[in-house]
């Protein structure tokens, strides 16, 4: 189940030397995972391009303070200040750093600066900028998200009729079940659930964006205290939608209360999601080589097949699939070997059929594990936010393994099986 929030996608063009073509290629593809492995701390600051690239990399790898430190090095540079488009790019990364650490007032101030100082360059997209500013300005008085984990803990989830993992959360007012969804940039509930939990609404009728590239209007609010088992969250932000927006009766015969999204998931630092539904949260001091990052739309991006970038979406029961971005890069081959058909997509805000190509025996490699999918669809049109990546990693792959590891300290993702007992 894919939800998307309206965010402005991060694009970049760097003026790097010819011998740095590989770096340029990775930068243009947005593969900050691969770039993070290239001794970026040792790159010389020959001009503002290198600190800006480092700022992007640190932003994607959840090293937001280091990203803003790189921005501080160049934001007052005369060459930068005289280039409005570069200033917009820099400010956008800076704002996203604050969003990722839930410092909403700082993010709102930067979005306001972009609107006030560069209004003439924003064109028809100015409404999007104003909408994002309005959202974060409404959250300006909300303190950053906090989480208190009293001990290493395990939480039992229950699977709904579609196979999605649900967790029970509670506030002082009520207890409800929400989908545990890494693909949600914000936690989201229906209006009736918001009333039950005591969520304080801060602003209504801002554009949140639907899951199938449609426009949806939502409210946004917060609750002071929320528990997930023994884990205590403070200052949780929720998007709030009409109840009917999370009801999919026409094709799916399915409805839900809402989702617990990425901000609350990544706050747990290290989590194993077991096939039997157990969430295991524990302290993690291991050092691992990064293979995932966080997008500007607050989505987990996993590196697959050594160079492809897939959005991780534990709420996706429709299966792993390829995006129109992958199609555009491999169009000739896909059209020669694929079969045309259509795929039904149901998500927040509605349902729709999309034209796709169906491919056979497609490999998905993550770390040292490779799965061959007998069938996989490739979209030829944008469906929702995230289409600039190569695809979505869904439950058809995840469910083949005993557990999934999300390590936000090392930005590392793995699908693993329990060790087999040796024959005596």
C-alpha cells in the first residue's frame, strides 16, 4: 500500500572534472549510497560543487548535522549567492536536513526564505512551495520527535486480511491498530482515529498528495504521548485524512485505520522485523557498510543488483515492481522481451489501472542474496512520488526470509534467515 506526501524532489548538476566522470554519473543518478563509499571526507574543496555534493550525500545517509556543516561552508560564497538556482538547491537540502530531524520551525523558515527571495524563479510550482511551507509552519511549535526505549524489547504484530503487519499503539485516550509501514513518509490516520487518539489538529486543507499521483487534501496534527508496547514516543506528527480515503471497497474490499510511518520507525535506530510478526528492537554497536539511504521524500532507498535503487515499502502487498524510470533507461530491451498488460494500483486517495510491461525471471540481489522473480511488472508511466528511482521492494521478496534488518545507525538493510542447526 503506497502513500506519498507532497515533497519537492531533489535534483542536482555538478561541475566536476572530466576524470571524475564516475562521480558525476552517480551524482546525476542520485546514488548517494555508492558515493558515500568514495572517501568523501578527503575530497578537496576546489569550488562549491564538492561541499554541495557532500551535503547531498550526508543528507541521504542521515548525517544531517554534517550536511548542514558543508552548507555553512558555501552558502555565503559570492559565486553561490550570485546564482539563484544554486541557492534554491542549497536551501532545499538544508530544509530537508531539518525535516529529517523534526526541527520543523527551522525547515519552515528556510522554505519561507525560498518563497520570499526567489519567488520569480519558482514559476507554476510556487503553490507547492507555499503548501510545504504552510505545513511545516503549522508544526513550528511542535518539539522534535523523541523516543524512549527502556530495554531491548520485542513487539508482536498481527497481520491483517491483506497480509500487512499491524501494531497496536496507544495514547492516554485510546488504543488502535496501525499498519507498520516503512513506505510512509509520515504517520497517517483517519479522522475518526484521530479523534479517538486525541490528536490535536494544527492546520487543515493542505495538499498532501495521493498515492496514485492524484491531489488529496489533508489535515496535520500531533499528539504529545504515544506508546508502542513499552516504547514511549513524544511529539508524534500525524497526517489526518477522511475515513473514506483509506477504504478500498471497489476492488480490494479493504480498509484501515492508518499507518505508523518512517519517522517513528527510524527513531528506533536498529530493528529486526521477523517473518512471524515479531519486531525486535535492540542496541546495535556493529559496523556495517551502508547500502540504504533516505530520500528527500522521506523514503527508505535500498541498493539492489549493485547499482539499482529500490524504495523499501513494507506496506506493499502488490509485489516488487519496476518504475517508469527503469523503463526509460532500458526501454528498447524491455519492449523487445516484455509483454504488455495493465496493473491495478490501490492506494491512499483511490485506485487506478496503469499500463505496464511484464518481464520474466528478473533477478533481485541484496547483499549476497539473489532471488529470481518469475514475473515482475515495469511501469511505463509515473504512478506516485518516488518514480525517479528504479522500483519498489515489496513483500514478495521480504516474505522469503526469516527477518529483515533495518539499521539506521549504519544505514544498512538486510534480508536474512536464521542459522540452520548443524546435524549432530
